[in-house]
C-alpha cells in the first residue's frame, strides 16, 4: 500500500473506533493484531484483537452520545503511521472526557497489524475509575 493509503486506513480505523463499530474495526485489524494502551490504568495492556474488540464494546456503554475524534498531524513512513488525535465525549455520569493521544500504527497486507496508544492516563483514571 502507498503511504497515502496507509494514512487513509488509519483514519478509517479510528473512525470505526470512535463510532464503536466493532464489526468494521474487526475487518480493519489483522487477525494477529495487537492494540497496546500504554500507561498504568486498568485498561493499559497489550490487547489481542479479540480482547480489544471486547474492550471497545464495553467502553461504548459508558458514553452518553457520540465519541468524537479530531485528527491533527499524520505522518507516514514505510509501514508506519503516526497520528496525533484529540477526543471529545461525555459519559453517562455527566463527566466530560477530553483526551489527547499519540498513536503509532503498523500496517501489513492492507490491515492494521499493531497500534501503540499513548494518552493522558491521569485523565482516564479521573473520568472512568474514580
């Protein structure tokens, strides 16, 4: 795939994630894909594809309305795409979740092979685990 196609795949994957579209997300992730959430939170781990899809489905239940990603810088080189992302969402308990992410995607055979997600883990803990 071209660098442009890799960038488009990453945006499509993040759009599916924001929408909670586990079916679409499952199609975009390679069978052996890993999604690693960095940090020290209850959801920080190197998740298998199946575990990550289950996590996405479970987290979706805590949202009140839409989960929105806004994309900033996107850089592609070889099989890697790095992207800066901002998220906006309100929880069912009325808390505003506004986070910033840096994600590194690796692409292989037209699918997402791995993701490393870095975010504000203190904000995650404050909103979801306190």
